[in-house]
C-alpha cells in the first residue's frame, strides 16, 4: 500500500511548505488525489458547496469548517453570543446571571456578570434604533464602526457624535433603515476607551486557537501568542479620533507608520507580557486574567458550536484578537478564520513555523496519515506547544468513570 501523503495548498507560504516537505509529503494540485488541503476559506466553501458535489474520502482533511463565518464574521459572532446568553438565561443557568451598572452619565444599564465577553455591539443598519437608544444613555461615549466582512483594519472608524454617523451614512450612501437592506452591514461597538497601556501605548493580544471538533467541542490554545502595539501613544482627545495609529493595533495598519520598528514589528510575546504583568500587578491578578481569557475563548466557541457544520474532515486554527482594559478585563474584539501567516520578523517566522508544525501533529493520527475516522485525541507529545482548552469527550469519559467508581464504592 502506498503510504505517501499528498498535500495541496492555496497559500505558497514557506512556513507551510517547509513543514509539509520536512515530513516527506508530496505536493499535488487541487484536482489530484490529496490527503491534506491547506486552503483559502473561499476554496474550502466551494469544495463543500452542494453544486460542486465533491465527496471527501476518509484519508482527506482540510483546514476550515464549511461555515466558519459563524465565528469569524463580526455580525454573526455577535448574533451567536447573544443567542447563547438568551438560551442559558431561559434554562435558568447561573452563567447567564445579570447585574446593573451605573454608566458615567448616571444612567443604569444591565450587563451579564460572566458572559460579558464582547463590548456592547449592534449590527447596522438592522439595529440602528436600538443603537441610538443606547447611545443616548451616555452621549459622551465613543463607538467604533467596522464593516462585517473585511479584515486588516479596512473601513474602520471611530465616532463620538450621532451626527458623524448620519453624515457618514449619507456620504457612503448606506441608508440606516432596516427595511432598506444595504449590501454591506457594519457592527458598531462601544469603544474600549480605557485600554491597558504599556509604555503609554495601546495593544491587543493575538492568540491562536485550534478547533478539531465542535460537537463534542475540542479546542487547544497555542502557548506562543503575542501583543501587537500601536506605534503612537494612546490619546483619547477628539483631535486624535481619526488617527488610526493611535487606535488600531493591526500590523497591516501600523507598519505604514513613521514610528514602526521592523526589528520587533511592534510585538511582544505573551510570555513577556505575563512577566510584565506579574511584576507590575502581581501574580494572582495575572493568573486570573489568563484564566478569564481561556473562559472567554471557550464560551465564544460554545456559542457557535450548535450552528457549526461539524464535518469530521475539518479542523481550523483561529486568530483570536483580545483587548484588555485597565481593570484587567479581557474583551473579545474579533476572530479570524485565516490568521496571517506572513512573517514580519525573524521571531515571527519561528513562531508561525512552529504553529503549523504543531497543528499538523495534533490533527494527524500517530501514524502520520490523515484520517477523518480518527477519534482526535492527540497524545501529550503530539500537542507540542498547544494546551487543551476544552475536550468535551474527555470530560464526558471522566464523568462516566467517576459515576462508575461511585456506584462500585456504594455497593
């Protein structure tokens, strides 16, 4: 039997190619018999489309779930998190507990105690009236507008006046009437205007999360995430509202800035960030922040799990963007289904090479041949620098074992 593993990729990046070649895998085209496909999201959707009629065999796996956009499109992520909260509330689950907070304007607002994962967010034009109602509760607040289907900071801007939003709506010819659905929808979120700063600069965290199954949920966190810094010191003044070098941490935005340092690429490793926090805020609050981030990731995945097309041929590595405010509360900004594999620095290249290497080790069975029938329980060695965030199958097994043990003891 031919044990040769064939791979196909739409992304001719050296961090991917060299990983496959080191394993002795052979490159083929998408029309050929492939075992492992590292594809663009669009090509993956085409493969799964009904019209295509393509059927994968047991020895084929691919790096996206067919409807990953339930997690990675900003409006759908918000919708799924809101639905998840409502369902838990209906069940009377203590996770959906709410509390009242007093806004700076003196108005009272209701917030979730545990599931406050995302800033208050509305989808425009559909939720325009609800947004206006919320905006009027604290008219001094700043909001951030993002097009739902774009990435790398494209089309994002900040507003602090309703008139600015109306002016934009007129100029962009996007009517804010839910009945007149415009082609492009936007999300508008309360801007986190009290971010934690290091050296006076705003940053966010990019964390890599590998999901090998949504039902049961199996997710792993890569230990080597990083902080991405703005090149210009943070400033909340109105004059700096349009200065994206102050507000947006995307490398694709910041690398055009005069202050951009190509040596470290405006990045700091998660390990160094943890050390910095332990030194400035203490170990216990640092531990709490990191476990809060794990909690946030797990519940965002649980929110989309019921609607995900859980195909056994699929796995996906998501880029999670998280902002931490100065009370050390993490906020989920967005999730990317195709986090950039572009290496901006030497350290970046090492990190991304290792990320791909570890992903392959986790998703491919011990014999090194892709197999969709495999139970997807990797050995500790195979995990490399991934750690288990959640594995519902293992939890279920442990619960069953402990029930059996209790029954044996009680006889």
